[in-house]
C-alpha cells in the first residue's frame, strides 16, 4: 500500500489514470471534480435539503470512469476533509466502489472504511434517486 501525501498526490493520480492520452489541462480538469464534490458536500452539510444528488453522483462517476477504482477512492479520502467521510462512504458504498474491508494509508493515517459511519439521511435521499 502506497502512502498518499501532498508530495506524491499528482504523480499518484497520473499513474492511475485509465487513459494515458490526456493533455495536462484535461488532467487538471479531472481533478477539479474533487473540488466540486467537496463544495457539494459542504452545501449538503449546511442544509441537507439543499443537495443536487444527480450532480454529486455525476462528479463521482466521472472520477471513477477516468481513474482506477482503488486510486479514485484513495484520492477522494485524501482530498476531502474527514468531516465528510460519512457522506463519501455512503455514496461509494451505494455505487459499489468500496468494501467495508478497504483501508487507505493517507498522510500516515490508516483509514479503515468499516469504522466510518454512514450518513443515513443521505442514504435515504440517494435510495430515492436510485
């Protein structure tokens, strides 16, 4: 397991791209989807009724279409504040992108999916859409 840090994040992302034929601007544009996810999660935390679920899920799907599955999950948990881990886990479990047994090494911290509590309110909202 590779420890994901600020120093190796971009190299890690580049190595784990499914397509090796992206130009730099396309690569940076892909990584912005993480920023968009963070914004939507913050908006959700501020007011759970004010969430565009389809837009949120679309950003996750774009990332998983372009990056290897495990790497995309690891990048998300690295970039997103631990305050939003329950929401991230809820979405990734619903999309079948992580297992309870998965764990990631991020900045010296071992993140175990099984110990992250799911957001039941978000899960209810997502199940209405799916």
